[in-house]
C-alpha cells in the first residue's frame, strides 16, 4: 500500500500526499523509456524549435525571498509566460508535433523525404490539404492552431463546456475553427477522435493511449526544451522538482531530461494534482494508471484531466517520487504571492495552471511530516515551472485584483 497523509481537511490548505511505492531510489533510465524520450529525439526537437522565428529562452527566475520564507536554500521559477508569444510552455509541444506530422504525412503522400526545413518554410503546398485537430482546455489547442497556421495546414479545435470564451477567442485568432462539445475534457478528446476518423483528419493530442503514441511523444519531446533550458541555467542541480500535472506529459518530459542528465542522482520529483482532477494521486495510490471521473471542476483548467497519459506513466511510474493533491485556493494564494512579492523578489504573472508546483512546495514545507517524507530541509534547492502567464486575462484580473499589465510594470 502506498504511504499517504492527509492534512487540514475542510480548509483552504487541505492536501493529500501519496508516495509512489514503485519509485526505486537510483532506478535506471530504461530502454523502454529511451524509446519514448531520448537524447537523439531531443536533439532533433531542439534544433527544429530553436530555429523557429521568435524563439527565445524563457527566464529562469530566482526567488530568494520566497525561498527564505518557505524554508529552503533556493527556489527557481522557469517563467513560460512569454514562450513564443503564446503565453505558455505548450507552444513547444503541439506546434512541434504538427510539424512532425506534416513532415511524415507529406513524405508518404509525395513519395520522397520532405525535410523539416521545407515544413518550416511552408515550401510544400500540399500541406494545405491536411487538417489537424485536437481537444484542448486552452493552451494545447492554441499551440496546435499556431503550428497549423505557421506551417500552412487546416485546423479544427474541440473545447469542452467550461473552457472560457477568452480562451476560445485566443485559439480562433490563429485561424482555427473552434467547436464546443458537451461534457468534460476527456469527453472532448473522444469527440475529436471520432470526428477525425470520420473526416480523415489527424489528431494532434497531448495525451497518449494504447494505439496512439507517436504524436504525443513528439509533443513531450518538444516540452523537454523547457527543462533543458532551466537545468542548463542552474549553477547547481536541484534537489527537488515540483511539477503540476494534467495528463502528465509536461512532468514526464521534465523528468526524462533530469534522469538522462543526472542518472541515478536525479532530483526528487514531486507531482502536484488539483484535488478535483487527481489522476496521478489515484494512480500512485493503486500502483497502476487509474482514471478519476466527474466534472473535474478545478480553476486550474490546464490540469483538469482525469486520465494519465500512457507514455507519461511509463516514465513517472518509476521516476516520480510522490504526488500531492491541492485545492484551488492554494493555487490562487500562490498566484497572488508571485504577483505581489515581498522581500525584493521579482513580480511574476502566473496563471491558474502555473503554480501548483509552488503551492505544493509551500504546503509540504509547512508540515513536518510531509517535509520528512519528501526529504525537504533548509538545504533543499527547488526547481518549479511557471507553465503559463495570464492565458485567460479576464480570469487573471478577477483572481488577482489587478491586470497582468500592472503586475508586469
Ligand atoms: C499551463 C499548463 N501547465 C501545465 C499543464 C499540464 O501539462 P500535462 O497535461 O502535460 O500534464 C498544462 C496542460 O494543459 C497547462 O496548460
């Protein structure tokens, strides 16, 4: 049985911590894992994405005052709010998978090896005959739509009932048709799949399941750039990485980069789920990929996923050490703390889905038993990923009480 503890039940600070009984300290990066994410795959993704117009490394921000307040030696926040002007790290994944899919499909259709340079330069007019589609809670769809527009193919994006109008408009701005479907995120995934099969479209999903692995693997390979930039910029490796989880693609990509780089000395990996969509919590509890159901109603829209990605599980079942499930209230508190810093830290615009990692760290550090279980102390060096900025500007302003422009200024 997985070790677990539950704290502060019924309060804003309620959390559950579950240790992953399958995480063996010092476990190796396996051949199976290397078939998913590898140095070779990363080299191709890195060369491609770094060549796109507008590529720039995002800042890795040190937060010494928040580190001191929390009780750790160092805390870094990789601020993805400026990534390719799309507002989230997702720009790296979906768009890259669109490029790879076009390269593969056009090579097959034209009977020759179409190069990535041709795709990026929109040099193959037949791309316009291809339609890509996906389900999204916002950020992934924005990336796929941007990729389709950049590389010259058509795009249809499916959003579920509670995705905001602001997020819908932002996707439409990249020229995609957006269709709203009843139900939750997982229902929209199924709808996208069914319509794609009927229409001969290509699903570019950020989640994987048996029989659908190639595209989401490319998505994750793109995400690894974020992790590599962060780890390159640190003077010393982190002791812990706190990662928010939707389907787990982002967390698996960061973990893959950390394990391949540091081997058996890898940092401890702590996943952070919203308590209303805690599919990693359910999975670490049972020791197998386990779905959670219901309306998955969390403010952390990007993390409102009930099913763990099959590929992410292959990596995180061995190399994820623990998961915490957190309330929306702790996320809002973390967003505010970053927007209105104390002690000289830089003010940061962090969206609802960007802060579960920071929120989890703060809760764990405030609880002696959680601290002990996660091996956290005053010498810990923490890395977190601020995976989005104000991707829904109206909601951001409502939660923070000020527009993002004011925080940035
Ligand atoms: C801002 C943000 N952070 C984190 C995630 C989680 O990524 P994954 O679904 O790969 O776990 C998402 C997913 O949409 C997101 O939009």
